[in-house]
């Protein structure tokens, strides 16, 4: 599923920071997410040595069922599905990191400017975010990619277009509220330079929520890119890409292994980032936490 | 939560009575309506800019291969859409066409996009509404369960399941569900809205289930429901995950309030406390997820309808995307965005009705 962003307030828990990041890593869910994500990243790095076959090599065995020779079977051109799934990580994971970094840079910059200057600058940036939020994400991403022409590069561009407003809003809100908060003023009154106030007092408080948002968006980016490729607007054949592999799987419906395994890859990668992001949010906002004991009232 | 807010929650829990719209409410309504109109204009602007972005000649992109060799057709097209005029004028012309319901002509069907949409919307509407109902019923039940069993095993299992729901690629879930429940088990019919031999009831709403009910054709109703259930459940998966999590935190926000303790102290059964006191107070924030749930279902239909051969706008969008039928893609996007902001508007107003505090903000 290509994810519609959850409501920001809820996604990142815009509340008083009451826990430490440290506690996140002791939760089983965080550990599971960590392990899964690390496994996928290792696969992406070492895939030339791990993958049993060349992902593009066509053997004579078309539509082979999963067997010892081809653990995930082969596809309509006789290519090894396992190798293609493993190679797919080289596309999806780096792109997800790049996408989120780009959305963070664009959104953070615009949001920071909007929050700092206020006035009409703020108005323009915020109305632009409203416009993006007025579309369900994949609808806008689909329209943008289709208008620019279907290619992986344009799909990536489209995802940045739909992702940046979240960061703009979070950073803007934080910059605005933190600039007026008592403890920042107190630091300034104690003689801290603006730079010190920004780095020591403001930044750590911005970093938490943004980190949660970015972690969850890594999963969303994988989903959205896979969705666009499923629509034929992202990666083009014969590139091994998870979304387009599932699409091929739907065309050969009875050869269940062709679509099922790439789908598992998407699910496990997205799940890893969602586990991580969710644990992080818990650590930052124990009130709705799934792990911490009942809060004293 | 502040004590003022929990006091308001107590009032909410005590029971809300409808009253005549106050001046404050009318002002709230007016403000939201103005925002709706502005946003609608903004959406058309985005769609216009995107059509302008098309690399090369928009006439070529919109007319397709068949007509681009014909200079007369190109000239007529440019004149019709005002492409020979400056951009602001083009936008005005574009708006004028939109106001007249002209979304251009699909390259695939060679029909006006509006005609296509009108044909496909009821199928999607039926699927989307069913799916959202399923999602809310399941999501609220599971969310309350998770909140009541907070930090116990049930809660932890539900946490993993709900995260699984929002991590699952819907198009993959559709494929797997179809393979298992249709191909392997044969529990549901494979594709389409009705079995090949079954005729839909006379057209009233375009929703086959409702039309069958109106006509009193129970067998058609049953057949339509059989076809509806699997795609609706697949589309609901993401929203169930989302709602479970959201309902859980909404319930936890209120479950420790003093009035809940008071209700327990006076000896009400736990079921009554949860349903009448806790859930009632937790409902307003849950309503706000409605808009989001709609967006998720629309996202899902684009990816899933073609797998189920469901003749709705999702399948239309999918085919338009795979064949790069630009006017159709833009038409669907514009339509979905307009419905989406209308849904969000309705959710806003509903929230204002249910929770009077919102109107002041």
C-alpha cells in the first residue's frame, strides 16, 4: 500500500519530550526493526556475492516452481526470482534514503524559512503544503510522474514533491514554538549566543520528531516507489524492482511465486522502518507508548 | 489533557443534544467553506501546471499518435484549449472548460473523460464505502481492545498486526488474497462485480447492492456481495491498521479521566463504562480519521481494482497510467482530489458538530 501520511500530530507525537532515545532500543520491536533493516542493508551492499544468479540472465526454465536450484522459482523469462528480489534492494533502499533526505532538505529549509520569517513567506509556504495535502499521495505522485514521463528518475522526483510538506510543517511548527519557548529565552538571557541556543537548545528538540517522521517515511517511500513502479510509472523493465515484479506476478496469476516473494520483500523492508519509527515515537512520547508502564497521573 | 478539556469530555460523555446552529457555528461553517473553495481552485491550478509540464507539445501529448499528423486537428485542438494564448489566459480557458465539465478526451476510449468517469464512479463508490465501513467497525473494535488490554499480550500482538497492516503493499495483498481465497479455496468469485450470467438490477444508484435491494432481487444482492467482500477487505487492511492505532491512543487519552473512575465506582459494568463513557468521549478525534481513510481507499483502488477486474475509476486510472493516457490521468486526479477535499470538509464540519470546542479554534 502506498501510504497516505498519517496525521502529523499523531505520527510524531508533538508533545513534551519525556523519555530518552536510549529506552527505544531495549524494546523487542525496535530490535526486530533494527535487525530487519540491517539485514536488508547488508543484502543491498553485498548482493553481487549473495545472489545465486545474474538477475537479468535468462535460463531455459520458464515459470519453474520453487525448488532447490531456484528457491523462489523463475519468472516468465526464466530469470531467477530470488536473485531479482535480492537485487531489488539495491534500488529500493538507497532510493528511499535519498528520497527522505531530499524531502527533509527541501521541507526543512522551506519550513524553517516560513517559521523564522512568518508573514507572507509563511503564508505562501503553508498554502503550498495545503495544496499537496489536498491530493491522496499516490494520485498526485501518479499525475506528476505521468506528466514528466515515466521513468525512475521522475518517480523519485514525484515522491519528493509529495513528501516535503510534512517536514516543512513540522520544522515550521517547531521553529515557531521553540523560538518563543521559555527555556530558549532563558538560555538567551543567560547569555547564550544565538548559535548556541540553536544548536544546544532548539536542534535536539527538532531532531526527535523529525527523526521519527523520517524513519516512518523511509517505509512510506519504499511503498510509494513500489506502487508507482507497479503502475508502470517507475522502474522500467528489465530492471529488477519489487513493485514491477509484483505487477508481472499479477499477469501470471497462477504462478504465485512470481508476485508473492517480491511482495514479501516490500513488506519486510517497510515493516522494518515502521517498527523502528514506532519505537522511536514511543521513546519520545511515552503517553501513548505501547511498552512503558502506566503513566502516573 | 487539561482539566478544562476533561471537563468538556465529561459533558460530551454525559450526552450531546442537537441544537439549532448557533452564530458561532455558522461562522465556522463559512470559514471552512471559503477554505474549501480556495483549495478547489488550487487543485485546478496544480492540474493545469502539470498539464503544462508535459515535455514537448501538449497537443501531441493530448491528441496522441493518431491525430498529430493532421495539422487541422492540431490547430483545432490548440484553439479549443487556447494554447495559442498566454499562460494566464490558458488557465482561464482551462477553468472555463472545467466549469463546463470538460476534462478532455481519453486517448484510449476516445470518449470524453467525464463520460468515462461517470460510468466508473459507482463501482468505486460501492467498493470504497463498504471498505471504509469494514475498516471502521474492525478498527474501532480492535483499538478499544488494545487500549483496554494495554501492555498485555493482546495489546502487543495488535500492535504488530496494525503495523503490519500499514506496511503491506495493497496490490500484493490483493494478489495473495485472490490466489488463496479464489484460486485455491474457491470461497469467493474471482473478478468483476457480478457473475457472468447475472444481470444487475435496474439502474437507480449504480451501486449493485443497493439497486438489488431496491428491486428486491435477493439473489443479485447475494451475488454482488460475494464479489464485493474480498476487494473491500483487502482495501480495508491499511485502514484497519491505521484505525486500530488511532483508536487505541484516543481511548487511552480519556480512559484515565475521573468521570470514568466515577462510572466504575458507582458499579456500572465494565462494558457499559467502555462503550457509553469512554468510547463516546474518544469518538470525536476518531471522526477526523475519516478523510484519511478515504484517501487510503482511493490510493488502494488505483492499485487494486485492476487485479480484481473491478470496473471502477481505480482500474481506469491504472490503465490510464500504464498507457500514459494523460487527459484521463489528470481527470481522475482532479476528480479524486475534489472529492477528497469535500470529504475532508464534511469531516471538519462533523467534528465541529460533535465537539463544539473546535468551532472556536
